């Protein structure tokens, strides 16, 4: 067919301010890293199409536009998201302690089948590490998420994080389809199966 992609997944990157969410997105989408602090104003999302599991998958990856600073992220932002990258900074204890709260937000506002990967970013800063890999892994296990340590700066595990998230979304989708439950397969916030994707809207 002439369609440009088979699926479109909306993915959100969340976590405390300055853990590296915007840097992570730029690294993945543009393969760039800007060392100066760039506050995220006016950037809503980036789009990247990847080939995975014999499918062309269009990822619409949303940044928080700096709103996490004011804790004003609303339900509209979460709507329709199929995957989350929940990020903390391995050199910042407070960002790690906030993971539980972010996880609760996801569970409160997002689609039930949304998949989450926990990412400990800035793993290039080993000398300043305050959160051990073991604690990260234990928290991820406790919350039922998969876990990666990564570095947007040194380009460690960035692509792998997105690809693993796409894979778990695909796995979850085929499980849901297998159940043949119309309440699941027809869920209006579920997988986007058409190529006639309406532009995202704000409410
Ligand atoms: P956001 O507020 O979560 O979007 O965080 P930013 O992407 O704006 O990054 C905050 C600061 O951390 C900036 O100075 C980045 O250059 C820096 N930073 C982001 N990712 C990394 C990383 O992987 N390693 C290091 N060393 N610094 C990073
Ligand atoms: Mg940002």
C-alpha cells in the first residue's frame, strides 16, 4: 500500500526537571547533544519512524515542554500514550525518590495497558553517582517496569531504550488482540491501527 507506516505510538518522557529528558529525546531523534542547559519551551514532540518486527512504526515522542517544573502536567498530555520513559538522574537522589510519584501519575492518568521503562540517565557521571544500579533495578522490579541505565551525553542505551519500549508495546498489543475482547481491541485510547492519523489536539 501507499501508507507511510503501520502503527503510530505516542510515547512520553517524564521525570523530574533536569534529569535529561530533552537531551535524551534530541539524542535519539537528531543524534545531537547540547551541553548547555536548554529549557524546553515550545517543543511539544518529535517524530521518528523506525522499522521493527517487520512493521513501520511512527513514534510521536513527547517532551514535557518544561511543565514538569511547575507540576502542571495534565491528563490531556497523558491521553493516548502507549509508552512511557520514566527518567531519573543517577547523580540526583531527589529525582530517584520522585519515581514513585511519577509512576502513580502514569497509573492514574494513562491507558491501562501503557508500558513503562525506568531509565537512570547520566550513567557517564560515575564519580558523582548516588543511586546504585542495584537500587534502580530493585525499584523497577517493584513497580513492574523494565530498567536501563543510559547516557544522553555519551549515547549509551538511548536507541536500546526506545527499541525495547516499542517491542514491549508490540508484545502487549498482540496479547490484547489475542484475547479478542472488543473492549480491549476497540479501546479508543488503544493502538492506532490506521494510517489516517489525525493531528494531535490540545484540550
Ligand atoms: P530535562 O529538564 O529533563 O529536559 O533535562 P535536560 O535535557 O534539559 O538536561 C539537563 C542538564 O543535564 C543539561 O545541562 C544537560 O546537558 C545535562 N545532561 C542531560 N543528559 C545528560 C547525560 O546523559 N550526561 C550528562 N553528564 N549530562 C546530561
Ligand atoms: Mg526538558
